[in-house]
C-alpha cells in the first residue's frame, strides 16, 4: 500500500457505489502532487468520465487491476490517511470535465428524486417525489429529468426527459443545467464534481461527506445542502428549497 511518501505509479482503487467513486477520483490530483503517476481503477460505466482528471495517467476497470503494472495501490476511501488530509487541505473546486453543450435560454434545472434501490440504506434517503415536484411549482425554469430506472415512472409531464442511456449522456445533461437538485445520489456527486450548482437533499443521518454541520460542504464548492430536520419528516428541506428558488427568481427579475 502507498505510504503517502514513496514515489512511483500509484493505483487509486475507487470503492463503493458510483457516487463514492466520483468522489474518490478527486484524490488523483493530491497523489500527483506528491510526485507520483496515478492510474485509476473504477467501475466500467464511468471510466470515460475520469480520463481528464488532473494527475490521471490512465483509467482501467476494476477487473484489470492485476493485469496493469504499478508500484503501489491505495483504496480511495482511506486515501485521506496517507495524504494526511485535514478539512483545511481540501480543494472544493471542480475536477471532472464539463463538456461543451448547446446553449439554452432561461434557467434550466435538472432534478433527480431517487437513488438506487439496491443501496442498503436507500430507505433513509427516500422521500415522496411529490414533495420535490410541489416545491418546484411556480418556478420560471425549464426542468429536465436526471432520473432513470427505478423511480422514472413518477416523472411529471412538465419535466422534460432527455437521453440518459450512458453516463456520458448524463454528464452532457448535467452540463446543460444551471442548477441540479437531487437526493443524495451519484448524480449529485457527478454534478458537484463538475462544478455545476448542486442542491442536495440530505437525510437526518447523512452520508459521511455531509457530516460537518451547515448547508455547505468543504468537498464541493458548488454544493448547498438541504437537511432533513426530523426523522420521517421530509417537509423541512423542501420548504427551504421552495423559498430558495423564489428568492433566486426575485433576484433575476
């Protein structure tokens, strides 16, 4: 395992779900700054999104790890340890490439209301979709859906559907948005890592990156957190989202 000091080629093994992996990819730049070359190992569907991250020499699928020569390796969720990172050391700037997309007129907001049902704690972050939809009503904006698979059937008629067949499609859709509003999902992490303004609805027992109090995160400069205030009650964060959108509209008027 890499000790944070030795020079050579380091295999950064991204762990967990796709959101965890989008987050873990940020450490490539930190490792590069220690004088190393970095190879990222990740899940195949997101490999192409990580190729242009600063410090990344190559990206491979997890299955290829033992076939690619490297000097050291480090699991992404523990890489803060050899790097000896503290909150003050974290860079919140974008690090995943934001592609050029066709310009649009007016505000465009991408929404995602549900994560993967195979996540073992999905029940804690799952809220009734109508709470989100009702909070958005009255906002002068074009809405596009960033929801696919489970939950896509709840998409209202006033929310436009766009191609989401691959993660490249999803990245392009996110890049076209002025704002993304999402539950705590991989889409939220990708949007935040791209530097798109991202509002995340966070359960009362939050993902570890949101453990620090407040509505901002040192991990992503573009993120605003809307926290559940009481277990089982999701009204609080959506009331705040509604007010925040109204305030945004007044400033643009």
